[in-house]
């Protein structure tokens, strides 16, 4: 996904609850979660093209900030290299700015919230949460393959965190931080679990069916 250049985030004032609630009014927001390498960005790109959702990728926004060469970008790169999470205030601010730049009222938020702190700060209640369910073994294989392809395909975006050691750290962070968020949405009935180890098109058909039902629900109101 290509987003407008990420704004600088030297001001780390947490977004207010009122600002987030105002921003979410009139929006259909779907969170897309899953472990590293589960195919979140691939599926979100297909949903965006096929179903008209605006794809907001926390990972892409952070990468834009890294590429900008800002002080925040350097700090984000260091954190990602170590397999650690970026402060919630920075990610939420980038997401807010991207939502405000688009007139599209249907948003997919890819890879966020990653922990309970993210969830508490963003204060945007999603209509649904899609969980792309993929084993650590398969996800690791995909990530390492992606890293090997980057020198052969310059168009692919390299990531500072696609190596075996850091991938293990990322899975540890996911287990400790993101699973409680997944459990929360499972308990309130908003989670839809999808087998993401299947071929891309099969996964997309499952996603499309779930989101089409959501669209029909809205049209019925």
C-alpha cells in the first residue's frame, strides 16, 4: 500500500479519547490481526482493491517514518531491529493522521492494536476483528523467504526485522502482548478466526464472505 508521506511525530502528546471517538463516528472500522508473516498486508491489499476499504497499515506507516530519516524514524528503526514495540502514542498519531487524510469511511487497520496499551489509547471500537491464524513454523518460513527475495526483487520493501533471531523475538512479543487483545475481542463476540495457512485466494474468499455479511448488515439498517 502506498500512503502519503507520514507526518513527523516529534510531539508525543497522546491522542485524546474525544479526538478518537470523533474520528470513529460514521466509520466502519475493521481490525486485522495475526502473527508476523500471517499475510495481513496481503489480504488487506486485496480487500482494499476488491471491497473498497481504505487500508491502514501500522507497519507501513512506521516504515514511512523510518524512510523519512526523522529522529522518530531512527528510534523506530532501532526498536524494530531489537524486536521491541514502538510507543503507542506514535502509532496512534500516524493512524489518526492517515484516517483524516482519506474521505473513505470504511477502514481496515492492519496489525493494530498490538497490545492492551494500544487498545486503550486508540479508543476506536471496531465492527469486527479478523484474525489470520497461522502457525509460527509456517509464518517463520514465509518471513525468511521474503527476506531472501528482497535482493532479487528490488521493488519489495526490505525490513530491518526479517531475520531468524529477531523473528523469534517478534513471536515472543506477539504471544505476550497481542494474544490478550485477541482474547478480549473473542470474549465480546467480535473476533472472526480465519485459517491463514491456506493459499492466498482461499483465505481471501473466507475474508470476503465475512466482510460481505458485514456490508449487508449495514445496508439493512
